[in-house]
C-alpha cells in the first residue's frame, strides 16, 4: 500500500540531525516508511534511467506498472547497478527505486541517473575500506539499499537538498566527487 503525498507529509521524520535521530530510536520509522515511499500518482508506470559511469552501460527500465513491481524491469536495474569490480549482481530493494523515482519528481527532472556506486559485494566493500575512503563497514550498498548518484541536468546542491527534504533514509553529500549518496536505512545525513 502506498501513501498519498499528504499522508507522507503527516508521517515524515523529524529534521535529520544526530540528536533527533537518536531520540527517534535509531530511525526505525524510516525503515517502515521506505516500502511505502511513493506518493500517489496518476502515472501508470514508474520508469528509471541509469548510466553506469564505470561500465559505460545505460538502461531505461519500467520497474513498476499497474500497481506492482515488474520482475523484468527490476532485473534490468539489478544488472546495471551490479558491482562493476566483481560483476556480482544483487537485488536492489524496491524502496530504493521508489526513493529515486520520488526524488526525480521533487526536482522535476526525469533525466538519467549517473551511477557512481550501486550494489557493492562484501569483498569490494572491504577493499574500499582498506583504502581508507570512508566506506562504512556495514554499508547499505552491500544490501542493495544504497546508491551514489548524480542526476543529469540537476544541480548537485539542489539534488542533495531534495533528498534531505524527503527524510526517507541516509543522505550523504560529496561535492568534490560530484555525487550524493542516498539509502533507505535510518534517517541520517553527512
């Protein structure tokens, strides 16, 4: 069941900061909202466009139509968001796809998401941690719940602000590397 826009506004989490996050019990509410993130829409389909910056591959996938998630569209997305270092494919959770779809609506831009990192295998995550690049030990990337992106034709600051405004999970801002991180874990920001 999906929440209408008004219902989403009534159930939003408090402003994302450490004190309120801890007071909210670790963001458990964010986990409950993730599957029902998408606001009511008259669109009969939900489509996402991706370009993987490491493989050069692109995909346009209908991942939801007529009230249900589509296996073929989700599989196409799983492939494009695979770990490009190991070629390992892992299911991307529907809540993350919904978050990306809603985020595009927030910024009024349905262009291509440029993917810096989608799924990460545990081996890749461990290797990135050893290089000291600020990678979380239990990264949501390893669960198909996180993605590092930019959106063509959208100012990165604007995309970051829109992601924060959704208060639907974690949001990281990496202006020097020109991407943001979004995930469907607890509400937090950095």
